[in-house]
């Protein structure tokens, strides 16, 4: 997951330094800042969750290396399922972040259209 909030925040700071904002510009900045904060929170939470899932998968893989027979197969299967789960969590977080950014763009467009 690539973070886009740092460039957006830098751009926001640069624009804020250019002079006073109109109420419309301030509202747009608020919408964009809120969206950036929400997307960053989603990314952070998902990275934590993904890290935990992958750590558990690694633990199970280590146990599978020690075990033998059906127990090893069962542990390897659970580890692979956890890795797939981590990929799903990552894709879900990316979709949620895209939705937040899209909603912010739509809100900004609606505000500009008024």
C-alpha cells in the first residue's frame, strides 16, 4: 500500500502559506485533510492487522517444519490460509482508502459546483 498522504499534506501546507483562503478553499482543505487522516488511519490499522496475521503464519510454518505427517500438512495449510487472509485484508484496506479518496473528490466537486 502506497501512502499518498505525505505529498498531499506537503501540497496543503504550501498552498496554506500562499495567503488567506476563501471559505470555499477552507472547506475543500478540511475535506481533503479529513480524507487524508481517515485513509492514513485505515492504512495504519490494516498494516498492524496484516503484520499480526503474517507473524502467526510464520509461527505455524516454523511449527510445520518441526512436525511431521498430517500435523505438518495441517499446519502448512493453516499458514497458507493466513497468508491469503493477509492479502485479502490488504486489498480490502486499499479499497476502503480508494473509497475515502473518491468520496472526498466527490464532496470537493459538489462544493465547487455550488
